[in-house]
C-alpha cells in the first residue's frame, strides 16, 4: 500500500508520552481500560444475544454499537500498549494504512449507528402504535447496512487520501496510532486537497447523524411535553437518557478534535483529547447502558441467577 514515490516503508509511533517514569503506570492504566472495554462490550453482546426478550430494534442497534466499540478499541489499544514497553513502536506503512482504515470505518459507523438509535427512539415514543411495523426486521437491517456503507465509504476516502501522500525522511508519527492529522504533518507534498477531503468527510460524518439526532429528539421532546402525567414524561425521558449521554460524549470529543484548526488545538493536546473518544467512550458506553437500563439489569440478574442455581 506504500506510495510508489514515497521513500518511507515504515513509521515510528511516538506514543502518548516520552517520560520514562510514566510508561509502566500508563501501560497498566490503559490495559485496565481495555479489559473493562472488552468485558463490558462483549458482556453486553452476549447478554443481548442470549435473552430473547431483548431481541428488539433498540437492542439490535445496541448490540452493533457494542460490537463497533469492541472492534475499534481493539484496532488501537494493543498497538498503543506496545509503545509503553518498547523503545521504538514500529509499524509498517501497509499496517499503518490498515489501522487507519479500520479506525475510520468503526468511528464513522458509530456516528451513524447512534443516529439510527435516535430514530428508533423517535418511532417508539412518537409513533408507538406503528412501531413494530415501522421498525420491522427488514427496516432495521436496511438501516444497519446504511450505517456500515457510510463507514466503509468514509474510511475509503480517508485512507485513499492519506495513502496518496508522499513521505520522505521523517517517519515519526506524533501520536499513539496512525491518525489522519499527524500523518498529514509528515507529508512532503502539499496537503491542501487532503485536508479538504478530511474536513468534508468528517463534517459529513458528524453533520448528517447530528441533524438526524436533533430532529429526532426535537420531535421526541414535543411529544413528551404533550404527555399529561409527570410519571409518563419521566418514563419517556428515561428511555432516551442513556443515548443522549453517549451521543454527547462521542460527538463532543470527536468534533473538538477534528473540527478545530491545528493553530487552536496543537497536535500534542489533540493527542490527549483523542484518548477520550478512542478509549474512554468505548469503555463507558456499555457501563452507561447497563447502569441506566432496567431491562439490561434485569436480564443480567436473571442470567446470573440461572448460573448460580445451576
């Protein structure tokens, strides 16, 4: 995948910090984060898969959200952990482009799966009588295919744009992964077109889902305000609260990283900021949905009770 006119065949990932005293503590800290992410997301996937009463559109999308979170944290964290325990964290050009592709694919897919989940909540609250018809298995599958199609097209645009760059002598990536902005900094040729591609794809990947989410929740809010009882309004809002928290964390941190000029957000600060949406958000998502979701907690207790009884 290396560009024919590029002299660089491998990159060195600089990692998160160069301070020797922090390497081992950070290794165990992020190893702990990764273990929580793996256990939380795979646990939620298993719980949804084994409980038939969770086989609904809402949990169908939550199943895929957990799968995406698990996959894209696995794309990043193992290679990141290596930088804490090795002198040079070397990654081949082809491996770097592969990591970039899957990172973009899963991040863009997550943004669109969150918008599909918002649409599901809109139908459930605003049009409950036609919910089963509107969110039929065929419709859910169609939405899911759209999610992954957008993820694939966005990842191809980003990876193709970066793969076309010419890299000369400097091959030290000032990041803990192969991300778009630090790779653009290493290019020998003009990156104007590439930066334009990044802005368009990132803006589209954020704008389209956010518009869908805002419209969905605007209509949900209007519907909730027309519910006569306080208890009914509270119940309707509680079904959306977990999703609102996850959306705020994911889009807030992503927009802060990619939609600010580098003069406002230096790369070293952006490297720390990107920790939030690449590592912290995938870890928090299953915790948020588990702790704030009654159905998930009841299903977990039942499954745990069956295992203890057996």
